[in-house]
C-alpha cells in the first residue's frame, strides 16, 4: 500500500515535469516576442535621438559658420560642410568626397 502511493507520486511528478516543459515551450515565443519588441523600440528611440542630435549640431554649425553666398541659396561648399557635419560628425572629414574644396591638393597618381 505504501509502495503504490510512492509510485503514483513519481508518475505524477514525471507528468508534471513534461507539462511544465510544454508550457515553457509554448510561452517562450510570447516572452521572446515581448523582449524583441522592447529591444526594437529602444533601438528605434536611440536612433531617433541620434538623428535629432546630429541635425541639431548641423543647425548650430550652420548658424555659426559665415554665410558665403550672395543669394539665399547656400553655396555648395557651405552646404557640403553642413551635410558632412550632420552625417560624419565633422565638417571636413578625412574621407570627404570633395577634397579640393578644403584647399588640400588632390592625391598624386602613380
């Protein structure tokens, strides 16, 4: 009589372990989706804040830099400098597409 009770408990415990594994497997996708959504939202917020900061720095730089155009349309050097500041974080980056505008000679060909 005692041994029958113990075997019933061990069978029931084994069944509950399998049930917990199935419940975890089914709920894992929901938990993963929630954490994935939180991560994507946080990353989107980070990128948005980086973009706002870069545009703010570009506007500040454009307001301080002397305006070299006679008309209301900015010159290409002015516009390139502001765009480089926003995109690269530097008004005259080392790998600027238009190196001759900074006064440095073009690279020599071999």
